[in-house]
C-alpha cells in the first residue's frame, strides 16, 4: 500500500501535471494506493501527522509529490521516522531531488520506488529557533543575506511569472540585486561544537545536508549525505561588489575559495544575533534572534534515490 501526499500547486502547477502523468500510468493504476491533495500551507504536515498516528501495517511508503516546501512539511509531520518516504519532484527548485540524484521522469521514479531499485539512508537536520519546539530541515537552513533573497523572491510577482517559463532561478538574481543595496550585515555569536566566536560584519551562515540549494546552486559543494555532522558556510567582512561575484560563482562551487568564506564542520551549532534576522529553512523564510542546530535523529529511508 502506497500513500501519496500531493501539492498540485507546487512549481506553479507542475505538481498537478506530474500527478496527472503518474495517474495515467499503468503502473499507478495497478498499485494499491490512496492519495491526499494539500489544500493550504501546513496541510501536508497535518496529513503526515495523522497518518503516523494510524497503525498502517501494509504501508510500503509515503510518496510526496511537490516541492521542497511540501517535503519539509511531511518530514515534520511524520512522528515515526521509520516510515519509508519517497519524493517525486514537482516544485520549482527541487534541490532535494538534485542532492539525491532522483530521476526527472516521474513514472520512472515510481518504477524505482515500487521495484525497490534504490533506497538511501538520509539524515535530516534538526533546529530550534528562539527556544521553540524542535523541527527538522531537509536541505538547508540559512541566516542573513541568502534568507533575505529567498524572502524577496518568494514574495515577488516575477517569480510566479518566470516559473511559467521554467526560469524561476532568474527571480533570485533580481531579488539579489534588490537586497544587495539595502542589506546591513550583523554581529553574530557562533558556537560550533561548544566553542564560541563573535563574527562582526556577518553576511550569512548556511548549514546544509547536501550540496544544493536555491534551485541548483552548489552552496556547499563538499556537503555529503552523512550522519551527525554537517558543513557550515560563513560569509563575513565582504564588500557588496564581491558578494555579487560570489553569487556568480556559486553555480560552479568556486565561491568557497574566496577569503571571506569560511567552511567549518559541526555536530552542534548555536547562533545568537544582536538583532532579529531573516532565516530560510528549505526555502521558506521567517525571522529569529537565536537558533540551535543538530543532526541527532535516526536516518530516514528514502526510496527511489540513486546517490
Ligand atoms: N493548495 C495549496 N495552496 C496554496 N499553497 C499550498 C497548497 N498546498 C501546499 N501549499 C504550500 O505551498 C508552499 C510551496 O510549496 P512547495 O515548496 O512544495 O513548492 P514550490 O515552492 O513550487 O517548490 P520548491 O520549494 O521546490 O521551489 C508550501 O509551503 C506549502 O505549504
């Protein structure tokens, strides 16, 4: 028995097109399955929460169709992480699929899931902002400049418009230019594995479970899927022109050689700031003054992931 959780609105209607293709396939028609369609923000999380409370003995996998935001919600809703999960990308960014080398063709992914061709252990990160209840993140969590760009792009009219032509990435470039001229760096207390340091003139701090973010940027090229540790990228003391150059090289991963970029390895991170800052988690943005980040939950099995 397979249960699909589907965000038809993901990727400006791509979720709907993908689900139509799946439903029209012979494979799907022969499967024992049921599906839930999300109707509002947070709905995927509620559905997953309800499912994990039920005794679903025959459940082979929860299959998520949507973007990384939908997957984030499902992962947060699943109480019992021993439930296998599969992901068929239907969003605009699809960084999780990229990070796990999930195929592009939705029916082929379904074939891989059903045949049990690929299954991969995946370690989610967990975070708590301003001492609130812990949540998990799938791809990355980032503070400062990149989060402001994500917020600006998410709120813009042009992201929706550009997504129609599958060039949503350009919305991040436009947002970058907007944010660049008004962004004010901040002071950050960064505690890595119990050792604290103060970072003045900090632009951004990003922690990632795999290399990709923002729809294909290789933010931390060396990030590998692994238990307990994650890389931390810190950008500080950088000029506005140089940060432009940094984002131009982020697709190739060359930005990590800039002297203003530090790469650390951590098992536990705590950040505290002198003012409220923007943060992004799996592409969705909010604000905080402090956050602790760890990677201490058992792995979840991802079906249909080939890397
Ligand atoms: N029916 C719905 N109407 C409006 N919003 C919804 C609906 N269902 C889910 N959502 C919300 O849409 C948001 C964005 O979805 P998602 O991230 O899956 O797609 P995306 O933004 O197109 O993809 P990506 O994150 O890969 O760029 C999620 O935060 C989710 O809560």
